[in-house]
């Protein structure tokens, strides 16, 4: 989907029409800073008076599709958490079977498990204790988690990277290659029965980038999938602070452009518009700056395998962060809406998953890490707080 940087470039060309009279709008557009929306990243680590909430404060920092943060938590007694879903946070167009949303829950549960160990607890995680909902998720529990005191619990060395973890969606430095040792370190983060793979071969990188580009264009040019993403864009600081989920398009300039009508959801969704076309150009640069690719495959596409894929993806992300390597999921080509069927089949064949499923696929490379993504505070995710 179109990036914040692309919109800034587009809108900047139009900003000259504002002139000196834009001063008042600029002050209003600046509104609140982004500190409040990013506060959960600094609040993790403090004591909330309950080890479960202490662990959840880290868990909610997990990567998840479109940053929807679909999780809700019910505290049961003094040792249990029932993990539930806010069904309104799903992505019915780009994720019609809730596979990607479930993977996001897997990412969150892995961080919860790590954080519990840091607090001296063993987290017993039972995914889908009420059975696996199909073909979409329901109001049934996503997981039941029970905390057991265990001062001798082994701590995961990847945990130290949680607060620094990023999904870096900017162009990578094409002068800096990703070597085989770096890829190996990322893939060594594996847990469970998932198959983790990757490549840093230049010819394979080009082929995968071309396929990822095809997937992006199909999602972008399909009206309902493009609109789903654009509707979730939070344009300007005020919008981000008000709804710190979805796609972050914060910043003083973005707020000003929104207030003055230069940038709008309607304009971004208009095929052939300047913003629409520059978004294509910018994402082409992003995808084709890949210096490596990594992926996760499974033998079957069950809810449990989706959870396990998420647990592995966040571990790969943390392992990459540990060595200064950027990672960015390119999930378009894995999406199950009808228009994506041809490239979906192509990547499954290419990765030897005709009888299984490719759960995750992303690019690797080096660039400056971005600021942390906005998050709802952990307290807002507690059902019975």
C-alpha cells in the first residue's frame, strides 16, 4: 500500500498553494505529538501490579496485519488470561479467511511467552481451547493462557530486542548486501515444526521481487482491497493519537495536508490521481530494493499452524533486529482473495508448498530503523479491567 513518504512527496508539490495563510491551519494540524500513541513502547517494563498485565504490556507490541491490534484479554482468577478477538478488527477483503490476523495472534502469544519468563513465570498457552473456528474466526477464545510461578524458567535471549523491534517499510540500501551468515542467524530463530527458508542469491532476489511486485499491483488495483487499506490510514498526528491502530500516516506535514484538503482518503483512492501514481512508483522502489527474502511454510493450513507461523515470524524479526537487519513482510502475494489466485499459486509452487501453505514472505535489507508503530495502551485491551 502507498507509503507515508509517497504521500509527502505528492502533497509537497501542491503545498505551494497554501501560502502564508496556512499558518493557522499548520498550528491546528500539528495538534498533539506522537508520544501518546507510542507510549506503550516505553510503558512496557513497568509494574502494573499483576504479572499477567506486565507480560501483556510487551505482548501488545507484536507485529500484526495493518496494525489492527485485534486482541482483547480477559483476566480470569489470579493466574489465567483468556485471549479473545475484536471481530471488527479483521480484514475481510485482503484476509478473507482471517489467516493473517491469526498469524498476528501468534506473534503476540510468542512475546507473551517470552515476557512471562522474564517475570519468573511459565506461560502455558493452549490455542483455540474451544476448537478451531472455520472458515473465519468467531467470538470463541483464541487462546487460554495460564501463568505458573517458575523462577528457574529459561529466558529467551531474543527478548532483549522486543522494544527495538520494527517492521521497516522503507527502501533498503542496495549497496549493502545481506550475507549468508546474516540470513542463517535469522532462520536459526525457528521454533516448532514450521519450515523457515530464505535466499540472498541475486537472481532469486530479482525473481521474488518481481513476484512481490505483481502481488502488490493486484492488491492496489483491486478496488475493494485498495479501499480497505486506505480506509485504515490515520492521516496526521490527531488521527493517529485518536486511533493508534491501522496504517500510521502521522506527522505535522500530513496533518496540514489533510486539514487543507491536499491529502484525503478519497483522493488517495482515486485511480490515476497523482497520489495514486506516485504510490505505485514509491512501492516499486521499496520492493525492488530487497537484498534478500525470507519465508515460512507449513504442511497444512490450520489455525494452529497459523499461530505457529506467527510465533516464528516475530522470532525472525527479533533475530534480524539483533544484528541490525531490517525485515518487511510482503504478504500481498499470499492473500486469498480471488484476484490474487495466479501469483498465489506461483509462489506456492516456487517454494515447494503446493500441498501445504506459505504463511509468511518478506524482504530483507539494511536502512535506518523507523520510529515505533502506534499502539493502544494495554489497559484498553483488558475486557474486565
